[in-house]
């Protein structure tokens, strides 16, 4: 289903065109005058605009320009009763994609509409690819109970509908926008899960947009313009109107990665959007309706962040449904499953003959604590896939740190208790305590209060030990 604006001053023609489009399950908005058309274009973004070139109160070519500035990559089809080459050429130069001569053939109209909508989707995919860091959807690998529970909740979320994008929301609340917050350590697969949820929601055709916004990479001075768009002349370099990334997600999914790095000003505007389903471009005077599912992700405790404050009202707005992704070390045998899949994939990409993991290599993968989680695992397998010179990848080919150095990692849920290797040397209580604090700080992204709760210490006690062991907590965990 696409959103289409039909601009036609003759009631009978407008009725026939709208009826034919609605029969094809499109969401159709009507405008009988130029003024009404401009109002509709200012309020909403459309996938296709169909306009008469000759209106009593407006020039059709000017409306083509307005549609292109307002809805960016939308398709534009012009209708004319005059059939003159001059009018068609003027419209095409102004940004129209095609024209249709009256009297209209509804069958021909349907074919042109399908073609222009496909072109619109292709243009928007290209725009999104150029302006974001996202990649295509992919089903996350894993069979552990903890990972299956996350996938089950993610699939239930993906089933929530997005209400009609162009109805009147003046008396409704923004709660109709489905929102979920993904939390977890760095590298646990939050981006992959967001893509999977979008894929589940949109079905196999995947025509709805998936807009991946890395909030930490947005330029500070232009963050509002990138997210919410701007009008021509709103600032020095705004030589033309531009859609924001939020508008580009209309009808699909907006993925706000590293949302904790968003500026306070952008947080305020995002909260307004989530509450109302409307955005206003920088320098704009009208609100525009955007309906999409919203997925936010962070590896930090948003409310406990002191160096980068996060609005509490925004936090409570996005955290109604929170999915905490388990670290790879808590997912049982999933590390081996992921490694097998990625090894096959990398060998195929590099056009190398297939190879397998040896039993020793799989044991090493299962026993390693993976501080970098899935991202670290993928990097290890990529390296092994490139360098393996036989049909088998051995434990030494993985390049993992020796398990005998330092205090070994342990996961009580999967291994039944802490295990220490005394065959290769002693482990003092002081070393164990230091390593426990270091790993707790890494898990919480350097948040001392959360780390204290995790290991059952008072905040004052853990601060004393951090100073004692010469540790410096930071957003990456800790700097010895």
C-alpha cells in the first residue's frame, strides 16, 4: 500500500482516479484546488503525487516543484487535457516523472502508478543507503534459551501494526507508535535484531524503509537537520528543502542506534515526535505526520549517565518495552553455531574452498569469555577464514588469548559455578576481587553504581577499591 495525493479540480475525474487507486489498496488523499494541494503537501509526505497541470488557482508546474521539495523522492505523474508537448516538457523539467493525457485510461493509469511507485522505493532505498550506516535485514543466529526468549519477544513486537499514516491525529495520542528499547553490552547484536524485527514486520518483499541512524555519528551542528529535515534557506547551506531521516522512515522502521549520544536539543524534539507522530523541519512552519515503528538501542544505563545527561521523560517514553540482549558468554553453545555459519559465509565471499572447525577450535570458542561479544567472534572467524590454509581451522588459527593468563571468566548459569585454573599458578583473593570489579565495570559501560549493585557492594566500597587498584572507569568499561 502506498500513500498517493490526487490533485484534480474536476470532481468526476478526481472520483474515478481515487476510486481506481483505492481498489488497488492504496491510501489516497484528495485535493480539488491548488491551495488545498499545498496544504496537504505541507502536512504529509506522499509516495506518489498525481496532479492536473491546469488548475483554476494554481499552475501545475509550480505544484510539481512544490511536491518535489516537500516529498523528496516521491513519484510525480501529471495529467493534462491539452496534450501539448510544451506543457509536458515543462512539467518533466520541473521534476515530474511521467505524464498522462486526458481522457484517462484507468488501465494505463494503474500500470504507470505501479512503475512510478517501484522507482520511488528504489530512490528512497538509495537515499537511505547514502545517509545511514544500516545494512540489510538478517536473522540472528542462536539456539540458547536466553536468545530464543529475546527473539520471541522481538517477533511479538514486530506484529504490532502502524496505524494509517494520514488520518487526523489531533485528538489521538502518540502511543500508537510502537516503540522498543534494546539494551545490552557492545557487540551483542542490537543492530541485527532491529533489522530482524523490521523484516518480520514488513514481510518477504521488504519494501518499507528501514532507516538506521547512528546517533553518535551525527554532526553536532546539523543533528536536528539530519533527523528532522530542513526548509530551503533555513540556514546558510540550506540551498534546497530536504527530508529528515525521521520522515524517510514513514511507513517503516526508524532505528536509533546509540540513542544515549543524542544531543539534549534533539532529545526534546524526538520526544515531541514520539508523543504526537509529527515532525517540523528546521525553518518550517507546519508539522508533518510520520507513522513508523521506532527501535532505540544503547549499551549504557541512560538514567545513570552523568557525563551525557539523558531526559528522564524520554527514557520512560522509549522503555515501555525493553529487551535486554544477553552477552555471548551467557548463550551456551551459540558461539559455535555463529562461528560455523560465519566461517561458511566468509569462505564463500572470498571464493575459497569450504573448511570446518576442528573439535579443539570449537572447544576454544565455547570456553572463551568473549568480552567483545558477537562482534569480536565475527572478527576472529573472519581472520581465520582468510588465513586458513587447509580444510580445517584449528584452535591455534583462532588467535584467542591463552586461558591460563589472569583470572578465568565464568558464567554460573551455564557452567554451574566459578572455575579457577590452579595448575598454571595461584589466584590471590586480591586479584580475583580486582578482576570482578573490572568485568562489572565493562558490563555496565563504566557505570559505578550499576557495577556495585551487580557484585553486591556499597558504592563507597567499590569506589575505594577502584582507587586502590588504580582503575579509571570510562564508557568502555575501565582503563587500568
